[in-house]
C-alpha cells in the first residue's frame, strides 16, 4: 500500500477513535446532567441551565454524526479535524461559562482538545489551538470580571472577583495550555519519528525478504528445509521442477515419507555441509532422476540448531555429458587405432588379393584349391568391410556437404539390398514419405546410416516379416526443423538388458556382426547435430528413429 494511503487510513482510524471518545464523554455529561435534573431541588440548579445543557449535548450528538459521515471522504479529513477542534473549544468555553467561569473546573477540558490536536495538526497546529484556548478562556474571565456578560451559574457564586486573582488564574491556565501543547506535540513527533523509523526498518526487512525469496526461487538448485523432527518446511520452485512434487502436497510432512531416498542424510549427525552424496529418486511412473545432494545444519540468529537444509541438483545432463565424454574418449582412441590398423591391414590385403587373383588364373587347378581360394577371398572381403566400418566410425564429419534428397538415398539403399543376397522373399517393405525431405549432408554417410538400420531390420525379421520406412519433416523441443527417418520392424526385438549397450562399439549378439553398425549411425547423427532413438521390446519389434537437421530455405 502506498505511504499516502497508509497515512490517510491512520488518520481515519484516529478520527474515528476521537469521535467515539467524545460520544463517551457526552454520554457521561448527559448522565451527570440528568442526575442534577433529578436532584435540582437539593442542589438549587436553575432549570434554564439544565435545558441549555441538554440542548448543547443534543447538538454535539448531531455534530458527531456529521463528523462520522465526513470520515467516508478522504479529502475532508483535514476539514473534519479543524471543525472538531473549533467546535470543541467553543463547547468547552460554554461549559466554563456555564459552570462559573472563574471558579469552574471545566477549563481542564481545554487540555484534552490541545492534546488530541497535537495528534492531527503537529506542533504549529497545537500551538495555534493552545492560543485559541487561551484567548477563549481570557475572554470568558474578562467578560465576567467587567460584568459585560450576565452571570449564569449552575452552582451559584459566593465570592468576589479581584484583579490579582483573575490575572493569576489567567497566567496559570495560559502557561499550562502552552506547556501541554509543547509536551503533547513533542511526544507525537517522537512517536512519528519512531513509527517512520520502524516503517523504514520494516521496508528494508521486506525488501531483504523479497530479495532472499527471489534468490531462492530463481536458482536452478533444489533447496529444501526441515525442522529437527524432519518435517518439510520450505521447498523452492527448482525443487518442485526437479522432483515433480508441489510444495502444498508435502508441506509439514516427514521427509522419510515423501523422499525415503534422502534418509541416508539423516541417519547420523550432519557434518556441516560436507556430506555430499549422489542418490536416485523415483518420479512419475518408474522414472528415476540422479541427484547430487548435500545437507547442512539450519541455525537461527543466535546460532541455535533448528533444522536442516538439503540442497540437491539434477545430474541428468551431467551424466549425459559424462557419457558423451566417455564416448568421445573411446572414439578418439578408436581413431588412433584405425589410422594404424588401416595402414597395416590394407597393404597385406592388397597383396593377398593380387596373389589369389593370379593363382586363380592358372590352369589345371583342382576343385579343392578353387574352393580354398574362394574362402580366402570371402575372408579378405570381410576384413576390408571391417576396416571400412572402423574408419567410418573414427572419421570426422566432412565439412563439405551437398543438398540431398533423403527419399532418393533410401530408395537407392533399398534397391542395392534387394539385389544382394540379404533380402528374403518373405519380407514385406512398406513406405510412407511426406513433405519436403531435403538436407545438407554427405551422401555416403547418410547412405551408411540407412544401410545399417535396414540391415539390422532385415536381420531381426529373418525369412519373413514386415519393415516400415517413414520419412517426414518435424520439430523437436528445441523448435528447430528436422527430417525424421523411421525404420521399424516386427522382428525379434532387443532385450532390455542390452538396450543401454547397443550404441557401444563392438557390442553385438550376432554371430557374424562386428558391433559397429549402430555405433557408426550414432557417430554420424551426432556429428550432424541430430538425434537417434531406439525403442524395442522382445518379440514386438524395433523402432529406429533418426532426426537430421533439414535444409533451411
């Protein structure tokens, strides 16, 4: 709330309290007047004075109702204050006159007006009110002393006025009025300074609290606090995003009930933040998130231990980076091996090829010798294919690329496989091509990707089965344009225990496989900034999905 609105609301409440107090005083005065009216014969009170008092009380009740109505309008608050001050001074002056002027004790009511005016008008306003009260009192006493106004006393008058007595009474009252005005204004100003200082402190505290909460809610690290009994007290936004749990659902619940995985941190005395461990918590349906966690003591301003702070961070991306780093390390090692291997193997293979070809051209070869030469040639071809795949795995993505149509490459690969001996008559191939399927890439590498995926699908279905090829443009969570290549089969599928290793080089369950096919696919796709996903269940087939960045028009 703005400061001006707060001040207006405070003034309104004080005015309301002033009106209530005045109503109480008026009610007490009405009761006292009624008492005098009942016993007027005993106290010899003039009936006219009583009627006049009743009239004044009625008028004050009516004016109080008017003051209350003015409270609804903020712009009339100052007018409300001045009106009440002036009318109250007039009322007190009338009561002083009515109760004997010089001998009246009602002059004490002037101090009440001065005191409450200090609350609303400040020091200058209070001194003005004290001056008005002094003038009013002096005027009443002077009128009585010089017999200008007729004497009108409820209790009668049994004394003679003397100039010295009047002057002394005036000096004492005026001096008391100004002393009360000064003290009241001083107290009110001190109260305002204290209130202002308190407001500044509260504002600074609120800003500090907002800053603290903003920092806690803005960091990407999960922060949770518990009391000494292990009940959750705070849970920031990052913690909710990491765990998928809303704070309202777990507030004040035991941490062991909500996150039993964190129990290891509370089994023994906390080591002031040095106990950092990695845990996996379950989220959703069977999914697990790796977290790096540390716990420390939560202390109050006096250093007393009041709970625990648990800080945790999602390590999923870090784990992926570690896996990628390990994969890159392996590929770097393979690259070094491939360079030497290619050199050491290709020259002997070339010599073997030439020698066998020369021997096969000779005449008079027996059938046994001819079959042995064919076995040697087939083994040589397998070694050449292995070296080629090995180099493909280690070779970097070429910088020079051309625009190619994925559909054309797929059809070329399918045609080559059909012409080879790997294709079985019982295999049914279904195609589904949609949209614009152009990308910038190296044709040979894209051909190698599709060749390996198709080979795996053919081996999975065996002599009979279905293979689906789908190509279509699409987008991933990064909102970039991709071409998706999906090759599916209804073959034997992949065991769950093998899913985490299928992209590792040389990992295979096939008798004649080298374990480089999917590793090469992953290497090429990663090099183009694409995505590879393999989904499979035993007996239900396999879905291999590749996303490659599309050509930007």
